[in-house]
C-alpha cells in the first residue's frame, strides 16, 4: 500500500524549512571536525610530552592545565565560526533546493 503525501525519506522539514541530504552531509562533516578537535590536541600534547622527556634539559615543559586553557581559548574562536559556516551552508543548500524545484516547475 502506497502512502500519498508521505514526506520524502531523504528530507526533514523543520519550521517550514526543508533540510535536505546535502545539509545532512554538511552536519556530518562538521561532526567529524568536532571529533577531530577533541582527539587531535590529546595527540599533540602526548607527542609534546615525549619530546620533553627526550630533551628535558633544553625545553621548559608546559603543564597540562596551561595546554588545556590554550586549547579552550583557541576553540572559543573556532567553534562559533564553524557554527556560522554550518548554518550558512544549510541555508544556502535549502534555498538552492527550493529554487531548483521552482525552476523545474516552470520548465514543465
């Protein structure tokens, strides 16, 4: 039995705006960026501590709290810009989808 007027499985409508597959892909990429932003500093700090252990006399070790404070300050600038970029991409893709459907309607 076929359901008439069922929403497309590839899209979700939120507050009258259709979020399409491309927007979901944008969200997926930004989620992966956020995950990268979590584990990358841990690896960098771990490698930094290894370098300190190998050349302990010549380098002043940075404490973990100083490093965490630096990363928090850095991410306080990065995260809002990522959010703005993600929202802008989703809006542009939604507008493009809407305009392309209008264009297809006029061609027919």
